[in-house]
C-alpha cells in the first residue's frame, strides 16, 4: 500500500475536516504530494487547527465543492481523490434540505463530471455513511440491508454514493465507497453535535458540564477510531478489488450509550452523565440500535480495526485536553 502513494499527487475534499486532515498526515508520511480543498464554512467540519502541524507541507485551497470550475481545475493531474466533503448534520439536513442536496448530491455529480472530463484515470474513494440504512431491520447490518434513510441527509448521501458507483460502471472511473459508522478521534468537531454526538460529549466532559444521554441510554453503537478509518481509505484507494464496491466499516466492539458515557467519565477521571428525554426533532430521526457487519471490507481490503474503544477514547481525551480551546472557542 505504501509504495502506491510515494510521489503521487492526491486531492482531499473536506481536507481541513476531521478525517481529511488525519488522512493528509498519513499521506505525507507515505510520500504523497497533498492538496486539501475545504470551504471552511463555519457550520461544517473544517478547522485550520487540524493541519497546524503540517500546514507548510500541504497545499490548501479554500474553495467549495459546489463550484464546478474550481473542481475541474483542482482534479487535473491528480492520481487519487479522497472525496470527504459533505454536510454531516442530520438535523441541519431537515431544517435546510436544499443546502444538504447541493453539498451531498449535486456537488458530487459536479466532482465526478470534472473527473470524467479532465482526469478519467483518477482513483476515487467516497465517504458514505451508515445513516443511509435508516433504522436497522436486522443486526449486524451488512451491505445487502435495505436502504431506507430516515432523514434528508441520508437520502442525499445515497444519491452521492450512487453517482460514484454509476460513474464507475458506465465511464470506468475507478470509484469505491466506504459507509462509515461513528468515527471519532483527534480533530473531530466537538463544539456541537453536527458531526458526531461523541464530540459534544467530550467537550462537555472537559468543560465540567454533564454528558447528556438521550432516551434510556441503551441504544447500541459501534465506533471506529480515526486511524482505522484512514487505513480503510488508503486500502480502498489502492486495491483493485475495491473498484465499484461499497463497503461498511465498523467494529466488533458494540457498546450502549450509557456504558460509553460511564467509560468516558472513568477515563477522564472527572465529570458526570445524565439521561434526558429525546428532543422531538432528534427522536423523529433516531435509528435505535446500530452496529455493522464489516466482513466485506475485511475480505476485499484486508481491513480490520486495530484501535480498541478504550485506547481510542484515551487518545481522544488527551488530544482535547491539550488542544480544546482551538475547537470550541
């Protein structure tokens, strides 16, 4: 895998975001020349603090993936495109559905058109989401599970993913998609719950505010530490078996939210958590229990998560203890 990136030219959309910045760091270690595209729109995940340590080693282009002219220019000459730009807030997608449509669906088509016209040889990996499955009809959820999104974000992510697979089949652009579960770690958005609920939990814990757990707290989830997600993206970009495929990420460690809150408090050595009723807007789009079957990614990519939940939470808390103000001020 490593040799594939040495000397290569790589474009990462959403590159100042959580996963994009962690991916950029690893790509630099592997000898790639990295260009990061980010709109830095405040509601989304981009944060210059995410690349403070590598800023002089990457090219940063502040532009919006909704700009077809920018994407047509930026994709030229690139060997790999990691397409991570997206609107991640499920609530925002319901209150402002057209913006979600533009970012998660229409702009994905623009990016693929740019590839078709200006760089059909590029390898593309798209960041999709478990959210597209909706409320699980069985567990663990595999890739054959029905697609029944519970919110506008899920519908648009289905479209974005489908465009990538279509362009792979029809135009031969080498695309693959990863359906991410709850990804967490250094660099995730913590000022609110727009990216992951775990972010606001970490902020509350380190700000001496209680962690708020919705409902009875018995909802089951699986999690991936960001380093493991990065491993999957790199494998997906370099293995021909991945082309035209969509694969779940996930973990064999499944935990309920009550136990997760308890674990965070224990690791931090401080803080409390409390159960609160579901706000109506969140209850309407809650999916209940979810954990995935990621055996397809294991079979096609040789991928298995390596960082256990406890270790990942320790590393995450340590990062925000050191760098918190850059993320919540």
